[in-house]
């Protein structure tokens, strides 16, 4: 179990979801400010980070505390 305490797990889950959304927003914000090649590299790095946050933090918390799983993630978690 990644985080036993449900209250703390909920706090950390919300923070990691917010961080993931911010990274995705950064892609939108930077898109027209850098070259295509820079964007491709930046998008790849961002995708890696978002995937790691999901696989190593969000997914384990949701598996340990299914009642905390946001509706929009329920499908993603059942497919993996």
C-alpha cells in the first residue's frame, strides 16, 4: 500500500492530479512559442512525467482506496 491513511491519500491524490493537469496545460501554453522539434521533445518528456505520476502514484492510491477514484479515471484504471 502506497499510503495507508485515507485522508492523506486523498490529499496526495488531489495534488498529483493537479500536477498532471498543470503539465498538460503547459503543453498548450508553450505550443506556439517553440519550434516543432522542441515541442515534440517537450511533449515526449511531459508525457513521460505524466505517465510516471499516473503509474507510480495515482493508480496505486486509487487501487488502495477505490472510493477516492475520480469518475474520469475509473475507465482508465479498469483497462490497466
